[in-house]
């Protein structure tokens, strides 16, 4: 039997951001999975990824949901104090979309190619939002723009906006579009202020999205507690991936203390039928992948994908984020230990 982690005097502080893919964290608490694995957890809902990063760095959070690239940037000291971080668990694959304004639709924009045509015919600069400079959202948006011969930072301005504030900034005219996780693309579609031009499974099939981010010191000094945390979340990821549990997830995430979104918006990406807006409705069963296909293992290949994206988009260079560090940041050995614990509990 696995050893029960020795509980500290205070609960483990686990951060998340109000997104559909925080489901494994929220459901692990709601289903009693942390308690089952002997870990006392206190959930902290954070505004955005810069806050998550800073609270991990300064010890205000013990662990957190985070974009994989943010972990690498923090470990490399890009835009912040350098602190060694790692992950033993990929929480999900996919989950993002690129949304553009209805104003652009009215001006004839239908995709990346017609967006480029629009840009060449107007002097009005466009402003697009992303959630963090080193997130998959930044990489997906920049890669999509480049594929249509639109140069980020020259042809369009890219700014950082917290996920839950994207749709309101689109409505207010401060943004012309954005790349964000659900349900904040769905909010724009349902409000008829935007339409989704592309989704994660189209843009980068199988890409790692959020990971469980911890300081290396935490993982080493509280090894049993960390392993139990990963084991509980691994069990929750399996629960979240089962289609028969999706309505339970929608109901739970809809609570104000979690995501606080309407069931209709949450269901769009969690229910398998996604409304892109303006008449395009398609089955997208893999909009969120929480477990299947060995989604949760932080493999070297997944780490290298993130690193190559950061390099290819010009967000980091091989000297600042070296590929040689991949095996230090993504730790399949921790994952396999936790997997064994989950199997015995």
C-alpha cells in the first residue's frame, strides 16, 4: 500500500484559473479525491497566468494549473524571477480557440486568408489578445497568423488579457480578436459579438495544454504529498474524460466559485458539438482531452513540442530555453510513481 503523506499544519494551496480545463482540479475536490489520497487541499481561483506564476514563485501557492510554456519561462527566468519548476502531470490536451469580432465578419473576413486581405486594404491596426506571452495560446495565434502571411507585432498588435476578460474587451472594441481557452470563445459566439475562426484540434492536434506546475523544491521536500496530489488529479482526469460525466462537470464548473459561466457556454466545448458562430456548428469530440490516449504523461516529446513552439514563434531562443532542459521540466518518472499510487488506492 502507498504511504499516506504526512499532512502539514495547513492545507496544500492549489491554484486554478476560471476555464473549462480546470475541471480536473475542481472535480478532484468536489468528488473527494484529494481526501481519498490523503491530501488536504485548498483551492485558489486566480485572475490570470501572471498571478499564478508569481504566486508559485513566491510560495503563495504550492501547486497550480498552468500553461506548459509558462512553467518553462519561469524556470528560465523569462520576464520574472528565475525559480526551478517542474510538472509530473499534463492536465489536458487542446481546449483553445481563435475568436475574431463580428465587425471583421461584416467586413468580409472569413478566415486567415481573408483577414490578410482585409489588413492590406485598411490602415486601421488590429489588436489581438492572448492570455500570457509564453502560453500555447500565444504560439497557436502567432503560428496561425504566420501561416496566412500575417506578421505578429508588425501587421497586428498582440496584447495580454486575462481569459475571463477577453469577451468583454471584444465587446468594448478594445480587441479585434483573441486566442483563449473555453468557455471564453463560446461567450463571444453566444453574445453574437464574435466567431471562432479555428480551434485547438485543428491548429495543433494533440498539443499539451495545461500542466500541474510546482517548484522543484516542493516536489523534492514534500515528495509523498506531491505524488498523492498527482495521483488524485490523475483519477480526476479520467473521470472528466468520460462522456457520461460531462453534464456533472458543466453543472459543477458553472458555480460562481469555480468558472461561473452559463451551462450553455460550458457545454459547447464539453458536449462535443461546438458552435463556431455564423452558422458553423461541428462535432468536435476532442475539444478537451483530459485522459485518453495517454494524455496525462509529461513525455519528452511533449516538452520538446512546447520548446520548439517557443523558439519557432520567436518568444524564446535556444539559449534561454534550451531543449536539453526538457527532461528536467517534464518528469515522466514522477507521473509513473503517482500512477502506481492511483492504481493501489
